[in-house]
């Protein structure tokens, strides 16, 4: 089975979570579209969706998707449906309280959903890439003297709408950075975290050279992540929780090196292939593999994009992506209070800087290295499978448990 379009990795929508906000919204909306006479719905959330759903505004997303009726929410955090930790069931709720026509949905990460009873019309229809490993795509690039973005263009086609989609993606990313830089005040939720992007940006402008570069990268990543935490419009890259990494790197590089929009779009195409390879062969769902599948993959995508912008060869670009992912292996998903704030926002900023470092490191080499990107993806999947559920977006372990135990 081939890979889907890279348009599938970049979804434009509102935060704070692609799997816990976007996915449930789409699920209820899909159900409502097939049950137009329904007046009340009963939604049961399972596993990770229930465990951190309130912090991720899952109940709000379900209600927002059915504004013309009433939604009853049932939380079952200790029970998992068989296919994925992010499971939910939607039923018509009758006047006597009985339920009819129950459909099962899974929010599988990056805003994608699966419905068991009524598969989405788009499922399986956009498989456009025959090659499904980055090594295979790299070999194609080397054999044909081309780069990853040209592989995208050759497979997606110039008239597929992919470049128009990437233009919208880049505009949305830029807007999120610029909005986030100007905002101040506290983020929503009980943590009372204040926005930091604006102060980081102002302080960075007072430095020079490396300190200024790092400060700006931090500021841009914080800006987008803070917009996401407030339910603002962002782009999954590959998820809402990791949405600050790629835009911050591209925004900084365009301003610093004056790259054209066309070159930025090509870098987005390369990053999209990297993310799509992971999504096809493993997962980008924090509930399934931990934060290594979110921030780790975002770092790999940004590292590959930066290496391409700086003139890297296909081998150097692959190496940059491998380092971006490898050095996040084992990273747990342990959001405090179930919010996409601690440690998520800070991780976005740090991963953005790490992505730049990975791209620079790879450009010093000839691109040859021992651990391929595809091996790192395989290890990430196995590591995610071995991680206990309390470290996979349930807020039952790690930082979430420790900080909540001491009342923050």
C-alpha cells in the first residue's frame, strides 16, 4: 500500500490538539452529516481521549460540531477500545434515554479519524506515493539527480493542488507566528501560564549573533505553540501539539536569508515527505507512541527542511531528519492537567533549535551514517509500543503525575 498525499500531514485548523480536538470534532460532524434528524447525541470517550479530554477541550469540540442539538458526554478513561487509545462512540440519544445506531470512531493522530461502521469517503483514495521509505525516496533522488520536493511534484502532479495547499499552509504558519508574537497575558486553564513569545522576541533583539538567533527561534516556536494552546488557527506539522517547530525554523530562515516563498514551499514539501513516511510506517499520535511521535517527528521535518534550504544533498537531508528523530527517541507524552502547555510548549522551542543544529551537523558530513532514518522510525514505533500507557497522553505519569502531586 502506497503513501497518501503530503496534504494529509498538513491540516489547517484550531488547537489545542489534533487528536483530542480536531479528531473528535470531525467524528461528531461526520456522524451528524449521516444522522440529520438527530436532536441529541451520546458520545462516549475512551482511553486517552477521556483521560486528558477536558484539558484538550474534547467535550467542547464535540458540542461545537453539533451546535443544533445537545451532546451528552460520558468519560471512560480506564477502558480502551481495541484499535487505538483514542477511541470514541457516538449514538443517537432518544427521548427515553435509549441509544440507537452507535458508530465507533478512532482519532489516530494528526487530525485523522477512522469510522468503523461508515468509512470516510476519502479513506484510501489519496495514495499517491509508491515508495514508502525515506531510503527508497533518497535512492530515487540520487539516481535521477533530483531532490525530495521534485519527487513530490512528480508523484502529486503539478495540477493536484498540492502547491496551492502548501501556499495556504505557509500563510497560516506565518500568521500564527506573527499573531503569537504580539499577544500577551495568560493561557487558558488552571496552570495560569503566561505567554512568553513576546518577551523572548524583545530580549532576542537585544542580543547579537548566536544568542539572537536562538532567542528568535525560541520566540517564533513559542508564538505558534501559544496560539495553539489558546485554540487559535494553526497547521498540524505533524500535530497540533508539535505545531510550533517547523514554522519557527522556516520563518526564521526566510527572514535571515531572504529565501523566496517558492523555496519555502519546496522545503515544506520535503518536510511533508518526512512526516508522511513516519505516519505511514509508525505513528504521529502521542497517545500511541508518546511525544517522540509528535515533537520528535516535527524536529525531523524541520531539520530536513532546513538542510534543503541550505543546499544539502539528499543524503545530508536524510541524515538531518534522522538526527532530529533519533535524539527524541523515548520522549514521553505527559501533559500536566491534560493541557498542551507543560511541557509541550517548551519542547517545541527546544526542538526547533535542535532541528537547526541537526541540519548544520549533517551539512558538515558527506551524508553517510550508520543509523538510517527508516531504522529510527522502526525503533520509534517499537519504543512507543513498549511505553506504558501512563506515558502516552493519559497524564497519569511523568511530569504530569509529579507536578500535580505537588499542586504545581
